[in-house]
C-alpha cells in the first residue's frame, strides 16, 4: 500500500521556494532603493531637482563672471582685435552655457530615473 501524498507539505514547499526567490530578486537593488522600487516619500524627486538647479546655478554664476572678465579684457584691445575677441568670447560663452544647460537636463532626468533599474 502506498502512503497518501501530503498535499499541505508540498504546498508549503512551493510557497517557501517562491518566498526565497522573491527575496533574492528583491535584494538586488541599488543602495538606497526600496525592494519594490516604489517609495512613499514624495519629496525625493523635487529635492533632487532642487539640488540639480542649485549646483547648476553656481556654474552659471561662475560662467557669467568669467564671461564679463573676458569681455573687459577684449575691451582693452585695439579696435580690429577687439571685435574678433568679443565674437570669439561670445561663441565660447554660448558653448559653455549650452554645456551647462545639457548638464542640468541630464541631472534632472537622473532624478526621474531614481529607483528604477536598467535592462542593460
């Protein structure tokens, strides 16, 4: 005679295996992330964006100060060189400001991607 299968112990074994697997997958998170990737803190993205804006504002102020100093230096040159100097400085300044703006966008985009994984 064969003993009857113990259905509750099989169910318990399957359930235990699922819990272990879920724990293994949930444990693979970045530092500071929640296991589910969801957070109850609503201020995180806005705090991150504020930090991006503050750090980029410092760069804008530094660039503006440098740009004004370069314009003053161009003003000390003779007339033909002065125009070329100012045009070159304007181009350099525009490129620097574009780079700062790109950095700000990238920083803010990273704020929106916090807590999400990447597939490669």
